[in-house]
C-alpha cells in the first residue's frame, strides 16, 4: 500500500511536471517570437515590453484571489480550470489581428499564470518538509526545459508555421492537460505530510481562516521573503523576454547560433533547480537557516558570472558561452528554496494564500521589468538594460535574504510547536 501511494505521488509529480513544462513553453516562447511580432505589428520595443508587462500585471492582481480559492476549495479541480483558461486565452492571442487586440489577449493569459501556488501547496501535502526542496527543484526543472521547448518551437517551427499557429498548438495542449488533471489528480488533506501527523489514521481537517491568514503578514521571515521576491523576479523577466533579441541584435547571433548557444545553457539552468533544491534540503536538515543560505550563495554567484559574461567581446563566443553556463547553474538555486521556506513557517490551511501574496508582491514589481528594459534599451541598448536591472535586483535580494536569516529559526519553531499541539489535540479547524 505504501509502495502504491509512493508511485501515485510520483505520478502526480509527472502530471504537474508536464503541466508546468508546456505552460512555461507557452508563456515564455513569446520571447523568441518577439522579432516576428515586432515586424508584423510594426511596434517599438517599449510597446512590445508592454505586452508581457500586461500579462504580469493581470497575474499580480489575481494572485490573492487564486490563493484564497485554493485554500477554500479543491486545488486539483482549480488547477484543471487554470489549464483550460490557459488554452483558451492563448488561442485568443493567435486570433488577434491588431496590436491592441494582441495586447489585450496576451494580458488575459495572466489569468492562469497565477495558478502555481495551488500546485505547490498540493505537493506540500504529498511530500514532507525535508524533501520539498528537491520536489520543487524537480518540478521547476520544467520551467527552463519549457523555455527550451518554446525556443525550439519558435526558432525551428516558427518560420514554417508562423507565430500564430505556434500559439494555437500550445493553447490546444492546455485544453488537453485540463482533462488529464481533472481525471488524474486527487486532492490531499491539508497538512497530511507534516511529520507531526505521521501514522495518524484520522487526519484533522484544516480550513481557511482569516485569523491565520493575518498571521502570515506578522511573521518577520515573510517580510523579507516578500521583499526579495519583489526584487528577485526582475532579472528572470528581463532575461527570458529580451535575451534572444539581445543575442540577435547586439551580439550578431543568427537563429542557429542562438539555438546552439542557449539550448545547452538552458539545460544547465534546469539542473540548477534540482541542485539548488537538493542542497537546500541538505542544509535545512542541519539548520532552519539552510535554505536561505543556499539562496544567498546562488544569487551572488549568478550575479558575478552574468556580469563577466556580459563584458566579453562579441567575438569571444566560447568564453561567453562558458560564463553564461556558470550563470545558469547558480541562478535558480533560490527558486525551490524560497517556496519551501514559505511552507516552513506557515500553517497548511493558508499556504496557498501566503504563496499568492508572495507572488503578488513579486509580480507587482516585475510586471514593469520588460517595459522598463524596453525603455532603457530604446535610450541606450539591451546590454545596458539587462545588466543594470539584473545586478541591481540581485544585490537587493542578498540584503533581504540576510534579514530572513535572522528571523527564520523562531518562525520555524513556532510552526512546529503549533503542528505538535494540533496533533495532540486532534483538532478540526
């Protein structure tokens, strides 16, 4: 029975890995398709930046709503709905014939971009605290691989099929996955994987409460998690949206060179999620500060190697590739550890809300990143835009992580004490 349960857990991981991979491919392939879209609609980089900023803004506004719904209702059913919305809104993007219609359609894709908190909290009830970093690392492998899939679709099939047909393809996959999630994923009781409830035959039922949601905002660890999130997503959105255009326009790469350079870098980036998550679990078993320490290390090393890569001459392609590969391995270290850290200090019934607030803060600032980068690029160049935004954001992240290091041991112990109290009492909330 235990073996069957374990196989099913990994079956659910596989479904969500597929969901994240294809969703990220759909979401991020607009970066490689940007030159074609710029040409068709005859728009500036600032206007194109507004397209992605619009989707990020919609996602930001809806994160608190999705978080509340996930904590109140079945996360599995809501994730199936999110996948269906992804399919419909992407198809609408393909139908747009004017820039204004395209801007509104792409903005609507932000509705389902708010769906990940439910996915991660559901996984937190399948896997315990000491393995969550690794699990989130596995799931987040799908993001760069999805980016790579989007890049291949855009660079290899885009010229043959056209960018509209690419969007029809990924939109259709979203509809198919909504059915797979609806039929294949079971809801799990909130808090099921917490160690204090191990072996209990009857699981207490925990339900969303505003009093617990308010407590999230009182945890000082979360203050610094929110602050680092605000700064930390700027580099990701700038790089994923503008880096292909930067390679083509300012470093002289053709489509084949971009693919041969970025495909290995993205695969290395994917490995960084798993390495970072696994290292975070290893460090967490030794100290509650472990995940944050690994995050700081990853951010610092990523910033150093990106700076060095951007300084290499255009003709030094091998050196550029090597430095970007080093950037890629360290850049994702923080991602799985930040998610796990949120769940290390919050009670199960408000984890989706807590994660959604964190994503809301992230996207509130990061929604401006592609637009800001486009504006700086129009004044100076993309090299300047990417470097200024990324390095500034990462320096701020390190400062905020240092604040989290101070408070996380106390907030972590408070959660463990509360879980132990509930297990003893067998309370139903």
